[in-house]
C-alpha cells in the first residue's frame, strides 16, 4: 500500500504532465542554446505562463522531473527577490 507522501508525489507528477506538457521541449532547447533553463516559480504567480513562470505549487514537480531526467536543479532569486528554478546539465 502506498504512503500518503507517495500518493501526493504521484498526484503532483500527474498534474505536472497535464498542465505543462511543453516543459521537456523548452528545457532541451534552452540548454542547447544557453546551457541552462530558468523559470520563475513563485507564490505571486497565479497561472501557468508558458516558458516564463509557474505558480509555486509546481516547484516540487518540476524539480523532481528534472532530476529524474538527469539534470542538476538549483534555485536562485532574481534582482527583485523572485524565486527561479535553474536546470542545467
């Protein structure tokens, strides 16, 4: 039987795949062209904005997806103090 945490992880993963199907293509393109992919993921974002910003609820799912794909994941804050996810090789 699955634990509550496992069920929540699966729920988050399913939501990620449903709502931001464009993520793999955008990550691959950005890493090819710039060596990294950066996207805002902060509490003040209320809706998905393709290849630019995500609500904070996506942070865990995006980071876990990227790690499972073999990428390095860190967070940084831009000059306005807004959290960003940084994905690199």
